[in-house]
C-alpha cells in the first residue's frame, strides 16, 4: 500500500498520546509486529472456522470431517494422548499396551503427538475429542499466520495490515485446506517455516545465538518430517537474503552468516535427537510399503492449483489467494525493488517450483524416499516463498500500473493455461474473478491515495516508521545520502514516521538541517493530508482483506466438500464409541487377560475406546507385528501398516484375549450423524499372557497357511484341513459335523457363502489390503462343506483356504497352556514380570510381537535381547528359574540421548561465548 497508509496508522498512534517528538521511536517496530501477528491470528481463526461452517462440518455442522487418516489415525491417537496425559493408560511413554498387542509408543509420540499444541487435548472431556482435535488444528493454523506476519515485517518494513493479510494467506493456503487440516502434525511444518526463516535472519545478523537453536529444536520435535522440509525452505530464503541484504554485502559476512545458521540447525537438531532418533530408527523397522516411482503432475494441473477451490492429492496445492498471487507476479516487473532482490527472489520461486516436478529434487524434499500418498507435501514452502515475494513487491508501496499490468497478464495467462485441468472446480473462476475485481479496485484506490499526497511526500520509496529505507532491508536503492549524511537521513526517517517528509534543502543546506527544523517540518506535513487521502488507503486495505478472505472461505468450503465426496471417511464419534468404551472399562482385567473392543467405526479402535487388541494404524507399525499377525489370519490395511482385530477363538487363546466386544449397529453409518450400536461383552477362559512351550522349536503341522501357523504357535492340532475340490465357483470338502468352517484367502475380494448360511464379505486387494479369515458357519450333520464364491474379478485362493475348527481340541489346548503357564503376571508401563511353575523348561512365550527393543531374562540373569517364537517374544528356560522379566526400550533412545547431551553442551558453550563477546 502507498505510504499514506502508513501516515494514517501513525496518526492514530499520535492521537493516542504517543510522543511525536524528535528521536527514534523504538517501540514502533515491536508494536507493528504485535499488531500484524494479532490481526493475522484473528483473521486466520475466523476464516478457518467460517470455511468449516460453510461446509456444514463438525463442530459447526452435523457432517463429519474425519476423512482418510484424520478419523483412522490422528483422532484415535489424540484420544489416547489425552488418556495418557491424565494417567489413565496401562502403558507409558515407551510402550503402548493397547495397540498391536504392544507397540513402540515413543516413536508414535514423535510422529503424531509431540507438538506442544497437542497438549491442549488434556483440557477437553473424553466425549469431546473431535472438538479438541479441531481446536489443536485451528491453533496451529492460527500460529502459522501470526508467525508469517512477523516474518514479513522482519524481512522488510511495511504496512502491518498488509503483512497481516499476507500472513493469513500463508496460513490458509490451498496446502492447509487440502492436506494440513486433515493431517494435523504436518501443520507444525507450516508454523516452522516462518520461524526457521526468522532463525536464519538472526544468524545472518549475528543475533540470538541461543534462541535460534531452541526454535530449531522445537520445530524438529514438533514434527521432524515437515520441519526438515521447512528447514530446506528456510535455507533458500537465507540464501536470497545473504545475496541481497545490505548487512551481508561482503563475502566474509555472507560466509559468517551461513556458518551461524548451520550451527543453529545442527545444535537444534541435536537437541531434538532423543525423539528424532527413535522415530528415524522406527521407520527402518516399520513394515515396508511398496516402492513408489515419482510421476510429476501435468503442468496444467500444477498451474490450476494456484487457483481457488481446487483439490487433488496428485498435484501440489499452491493456492494463496488471487490478490496475493497477483502481487507476487508483479515482483519481476516492480522497478521500485532493487534488481538484485527481484532477480534473487524470482529465481528462488521459479527454481523451487521446478524442484517440485523433478525426481532428484523431489527425493531431496522428501528425505530420499518418494512417499506413498501425497507426493507434494513440501508445497507449503513454495506458498511461503510466493508470499514473501508478494510482500517485497508491496511493502514499499503499491506497485506501479506497469508492474500491475504485467503481473495481471501473467495471472491471466496462468488461468487460461489451467482452464482444461481436471482439478478446476465450478467455483474456481467465479471466486478468482471476484477476488481479482476487488484487488483491482483496491489497487486503484491505493494509487489514487498516492496521487493525493502533499508535496514533499516520499512516494513509492518511502521510509517506514522503523527508520529504514527499502535499501536497509531489501537492497532497493532510492536516492539516499552516503557517508555521514546517511545517519541524518535515517534519523529524519525515524522521526517522520508518518510516511511523508517535508521539503528538504539540497546541497550544503541538507547538512545543516537541525533536528528541530525536521520536527517542525514533519508536524506541518501531518496536517496536509485531507480526510479522503486518509480514507482511501484504509478502503484499499479492507478490499484486499475482503478479497483474500472470501477466496479462502470458498476454497476451504469446497475442498472439504470434495474430500467427503471422493475419499474414504469415518463417522463422528458418538454413542457407539461411548458404549464400547463403557463396556471395555467395565470388563478390563489387564494383565490377567486382554479385552478386545472389537470393531467400531473408524480405526485404531483400542486407542479410541480402550482395551488391548491387534488394531494398530501407524507409519511405524513394525514389520514384525504386521507379518506375524497377517500370517496368523489377521486382516491388514494400508499395505500392512494397519492390522485389524480378528474374532477367532484360536487367536484369542494365543494372545490371551479373555473378553471380546461385539457390536450390532442400530442403523447404517452416515456422514451427518453419530453412529449408534448395541455393544455386548463375552468372556471366555484363555491362557495367561505368558505361557510355556516344552521346546524352543514349535511343534505342529507343516505348511504356510494361517491355520497351520496358528496350530504351531498353539502347540496343538485344532483344525481339520480338508483338500477342497473346486467346481466352478464353489468349493466342496468334508469336515467333522458340528465343527466351525473358517475361510482364509488374504487376496480374495468378494463373498463366500456356506450352504444354508449368510454370505460373508472379504475385502482383499493386494498389496493395500489383506483380508482377514472369517467364519462361515457350522458344518451340517452330513459333514459336507459347500462354499459358494462370488469374487469381484479373479478369485485368488491359497492352497489351504478352508479350516474346520474342532472346539473340543481347542479347549484341551487352552487347559494345557493355562496349567503350565504363568501363575501370576505383573506389568508396568513397559515391563512384564511373570511367575512360572517351579521347574519350567523349554521356552516362555510372551503374547507380544517381538519388535525391536525387547530385552528379557529368566530369574536373576541379566537382560538380553529377547528371542522370537513364531514372531512372539520368547525367553529360554532351563528349569532353574521360576520367574521371567521383560522390558522394552525404544531403539535409538540411547543414541539420541547422547547426541542431545552433546548438543546441550554446545548450546551452553555458545551462550557463554556470546555473553563474553557482548560484555567485551
């Protein structure tokens, strides 16, 4: 906006009683920063809530917003986090006893829950966890807007209302609506980018050597994945600043600034190492997903994503608002900005844009591995760079008509090129056109205000109330005195914080201009602008904000509506979940036996309603857990990283599931209503959590079917495994009358129906989904088993798809394992201690997957890495020990702790040296 906008704002300050006398106004920059951050935060919060309300999403409407992993992962994790913080869980920060029959919780904390904002969930009741997560999301987005506004004013002085509007544009970019708002932990990277850019500024100017690494550490602890991307983006901004800012005009200063920045990053990442190392090593042992080959999006789709109301997971979300984008596009043509600044920032934007589409740089952005799912997770960095470019173009005054026309031509060309993209929504061009019209009116008002300035105004190259000219922070070079005269000029600019300047003498008279004369001239200039001149820039700012706000609200609304229509969703939490939670709490008998909540809508059921089961959905799901459970007949989603519960009496015995919940839905699950169901609990005798096998080598039938593996782990033959004859779309076999028919085909998709029974659905879809084994019914008196298949596509069946469970055999096996198993089991947050019958030999088996981190000992022996018995934790017994003890420590914790301690020492040394230099 033109300098007259600054005049109005400063007059308001003066009318408030502030001293307008000579000398620098040292509080003005801080006040402007606080105003910009506060305004950006308020506007961001209001618009985010407005977009949610317009889409009729919870908490402002009846419709669920739990799309994709928001409902299946992040909501349950925050529910468990709330219970953990309130001391209501069986596990501790090392181990989660609820999920996957025992999972590394510290890794999940670092992946999903380590942001300080996530602590807010503790203040909400258990039945308001969706509201708690929405508040967490809104607070993170709001913080991003405030941080971006602060950064802009730090990079270049200018009108704080415009900084606030652009900060809001960053926080409510297309990336936020399309990805960040449904993946809350990624929002920590959105906050981190402007903060890390501030750290770069501090390093460049040699300030805050202790606070800088602490900010880096906080960013990497909050979410190291997007913090890594934000760090790369901040490095790009720092490079631009080192090449263009006056304070680093020499090679020596540039090198010193770069080294200080590198020190801040290294120390900060080191401080975060205790958590980052655990997460990093957790990814190394996680169930591997199929390798992804990056396929760049079509450029028409990339260009379309700069426009409002576009949504896609296959292209980068780059919407920042049409007015903000127009300002960014004017930068290359804005001659009020120094050529080197224009060139450096334009090059940075272009190169980062190209880096999104080139596989080597794509891999660099994603730490060497192309991700499954969204391939453009780093797009928020480009959004931030575009807004920095917009700010540099507008901070010194509204761009001149030639620059506006050139930027508008680029914007029009972009829209024309994107018109055929599949991502274009019916709201895209109406919203963009309306915003462009408002932006045009705002620009005309600002230009008119600039022309109404009194004689002697500084024009486009005004000096801000911070006392700096455009050159001081951008490299722009208006006519400015040199040598001793620069000091006088700077003092005048600081004194005349109105954005106008009195007519100044030239030549030798300029040197003799006294402070009193400058003050009198400034006061005279304050009276010059008429009321219309003060009103026009305010109207321009209001129109700019209205254009940005309207587009953001429409974009948020449409993206939420498109996501609900096109991707998987989970219903809101409601009576079904509450009923399951009550039944689980009533029946919980841990560690005597496990209580499985069964299936409830969503995912990660045990995190949401309590209990201890197989259900576990995490990016760090161990390969051991996934492979062990799938091999035993459990189902799995997300390419193996989401094993789910299995209602099977043999696996219940193997994993000591004594109580199981079963739910009967009252109605079909809907998007616009909480689900309801009747939940019942069934308790049966099962072996204890720790059992004893007579031999270290499993006994039982050979074969690789889930039935054979269950029998080997159980140590008894409990299934009849017929060789079914396939006739057309039917399987025919014979089994003992009264036995239970189970069908196992992990890759089968369709229904299987036992004669006289209801069809049972199977959803195998390799490699994404492995279907769980399912019960088809009871074998009739004739012993004939006829299974009708209705596959969707080709029927892929294993060699032994049918098993007939004989209950009497299973009961005998359970009685034997109970008689020889632990007489008492005691658990703490991450340890298990079991008392065994005297003289026990063979191997003690803990019904927990043998993931990395388990150590065990028999009797008084030292802890050693645990053995494995068919994928479960095992401890050899020699007959002399009557107890076994196992403990879990997350891999990487010791290494991360050592690195963190070294980083803490380095930070302390940095602080001491800085203090000594300051005193010297």
